[in-house]
C-alpha cells in the first residue's frame, strides 16, 4: 500500500496553489520572499500530513510541517548564496544555475525529510530522480514565466509541488507494487 492518499494530496495542493496565489495578489507580507518560501513549504508539508494513510501523532505531524517550512526557507538562502557564488556568470545563465541549485537542494533535503518521517525505505536514487524531475519542471516554469509576466512566485511553487509530488507518487506506487509482488512470491503455472 502507498504511504499517502495521493488523490487527496493533489486536491490539497490545488487548494494550496489558490492560497499562495491570493497571498501574492493581496501583497500581505512586508518581506514577501521569506514569508512566501516559509508558507510554500508549510502548505506542501500540510498537504502531505493530511494525506497520510497511517495515523501519526500530532507532535510528529507538526514537527514535519515546521521542518518542511524551515527547509523551504533554507532553499531561499541557498539561492542567495548561489547568486554570490555564481556572480561571475552572465545574467540569464546565472539565474538558471541558481534556480537549478535551489531546485536540487530543496528536493533532496525535503525528500530526505520524507524518508526520515514517513518512508524509511525510500531510496536515495528515487530522491535524486525526483530532484532531477523538479529541476526540469523548474526550467520549464522559468521559461514559461519569461513569456507570461503575470505568473509570479506562486507559479514556481505550484510547478515544484506538482513535480515533486508526482515523483513521490510514482516512486511510492512503484515500491508498493514491488512489495506486493515480493509478498506474492514467484508464480508457477502448473
């Protein structure tokens, strides 16, 4: 069995996108980057917590949400450090490099958090593959954003959420099928 109710999870993410969109539209924060990154991490973590198949303590759930929000803010600071690190690289190339650094570090740390909290057998290869998927989705989102200026920060968060969660669903479902096949054992035709 999969670890999460993915249909519920994706519905919650859709609601989360609407929340982020409204927060960005209404300009509710004085420091939009920090608050948006923290809110973004907390919303995705809440969507996962509310989609768990097995009961967990509220303390564990709240801790996961808090760490998820903190990792999202950490990703912002990775991006700021990346801007300094890649300062010699020309404008657009630097933005793509920093975006890639943020996407990879964010997906890998968050995937590791999910492994520590909910999916102990979630492989490092799966986490890395999800990170690469998030990287590809971010580049596509960045490219699309260059043509439609009305797409703001919520657009990047939504793209990342659905890429990450799509990868999580794929690898979780694949692992569940593998466990079922292993439990059934080899089939013999007599």
